[in-house]
């Protein structure tokens, strides 16, 4: 079985975290986000994955490589200019050898049961099956109206307030029969949501919606990003390969992390590979510290994420904040994020700062 993951977007709403790192490989609990999708696809027998990439494709390639380390084959489909969700799928479909495929939006954390979606698809004799989830505010998504037989009746991308007829939206996981790829125009920017789906309805092609009750989160904003990390720490995302990460009590611990025995409090947290945590430090309340970080004596990290290669000086206190990669937070600094604060990659915060 083959799958396509759409990863060519710009991730603008996650800036500054996505200034240097493409959104699909931003770490969630110290694993590149795409690894969650790769493990999900693998769990359901998809072992050939086509990544539809554009912007920052090489960075993605450097991190994920051929896929061998995950036990899958990764093929990179590269767009010279963004082709939109539909154009990207069309280009990637060259690698499908006439087969149908699962397609995933590359920015959704989910443990959707793809077997159920596929069985539903076959049972309904659908040509396209789309997964749906309920949300409070459909205006940021693709609204999907269905009939009593789960057939799609209307698809409205980013509906206005006056167009909201249901709270069910496109969850960004699909199965397409191969003939559908022939309906997408080649080499042009084309949208699945605004082009293909309305066309399927117009042409009365069997287009069905599978209601998913599984975990689902769009990681588009820093707040959602923090939530995703928290949910993985709480084992809410049911992808077995990920739950195998090494754990001590409620703390995920990366290889070769050096954690002093005198660390004061360490709960509901993750510490990355080769990270050093010195005596008297506190890391708690769903905090995630990345790889190759140094957390000095007495530093307190509460409800925060510290990305790779960052340094937190002694007796600093960091609350509800995301600190980018390669940052230096010098000793005795206090950063309180209120609802949430994001400090971009490479920042230098001098001693005794209060932010
Ligand atoms: N390769 C490629 N090329 N990928 C693209 C392109 C492109 O030109 N444009 C977007 N993508 C990828 C993004 O990286 C993302 O993984 C996915 O396609 C969806 O694009 P977004 O830009 O994130 O769209 P959205 O979040 O506003 O809406 C989409 O997702 C919602 C669910 O989160 C739509 O599919 C909605 O209908 C859906 O409800
Ligand atoms: Mg999105």
C-alpha cells in the first residue's frame, strides 16, 4: 500500500518556530512531527510513502532520509513552485504505479484508524473517501455536509459564519482510487478543497465521508503545538511505535541524557538525547527539553518547550514559553509566557532579564 503526505506549505502561523525548520519536521516530544505520520501509515501497512514537498525540501530530506530507519521507503516528489494541495497530489501520483493511495495533510497529529477508513471506502464503493472530525469553529477548515448514507453533499473550504450548517470538517486524511488522479490537471496550481471536491460533487462521482472518533489536532499555531506536545506526553496519541520511547515514571528520556540525581522535580516531561540537567533543576508541568540542551543548576522549566541545542542558565525560571533552537538564556532570567510566549531560534537573553 502507498501513501502521499502533503508537506509543501509554509507554516507561517507557527513562525518564528518555522523560520529555519519546516513545519513537518518541527519536533513533537523530540521526534520530528512527520515521524508520527510515517509511523501511523506504517502501522496500517503503508510502507511506501511519497512526500509532496516544495519549500525547504532538502531540510526534510536531511532529517528523514530514505525512510530506512523507520522501516519504510520514502520517495520525495519536489515542486519547483507550490502547486497547491491538488497539484501536489497530481505530481506525487506519478509514483503510485496505477494504485489507489492514502493521502494525509502533513500538519495534523492523529491516530486515525486507517483500516476502518479503508474498509468503509470499499464497502461504500467510493472513489474518494474523506475523514471528518467535529470542531467548535469550522471557519478555519473545510466544512463537509453529508447525507444519511455518509455521502458528501457539500464541501465548503473556509466557510463564512453564514455558511455554517454543521460542525463536521475535513480532517485531512483521504483515500483516493487511482482514476481520481486523472481528474486533476497537471503542472498547475490546483486545490483539492476548492477544485477537485466541488467537481466530484458536480459530476456525481461517489464521494463519501468517514466519521473519525480518533485523536486529531491541527498543529498550525504555537498554542496547538504546545497542546500536541502535552497530549503526546499524556499518551493520548495511540501510535504504538511512539509509546515505546524510553520512559522513567512520567518522563520520556532520550539516549545518553545526563540527569543529575539531585534534580528536584521531574514529572510529566521529556528530556532529549545528550541533554544535561544539573542538580536542583525542576522540569515539570508538561515541559519538553530537546536534544543537546544544558539546563543548569536550580533552573525551573514549567509548562514550556525548549528546542534543541539551547542553554538555560542557573536559577532561571521559564513558564509557559517556547524557546527556539540554539538559544542562550543566561542565569537568573525570568520568562513568564502568560498564555504563551515564543522566543525564536538563536536568541540571547542576558542575565537577570525579566520578560
Ligand atoms: N506539496 C504541497 N504543495 N503541499 C501543500 C501545498 C502545496 O502547494 N499547499 C499546502 N500544502 C500542504 C500543507 O503543508 C499542509 O500539510 C496541507 O497541505 C494542508 O494545507 P494547509 O495550508 O495547512 O491548509 P489548512 O490547514 O488551511 O486547511 C486544510 O486542512 C484542514 C484540516 O487541518 C484543508 O484541507 C481543510 O479542508 C482541512 O479542514
Ligand atoms: Mg493546516
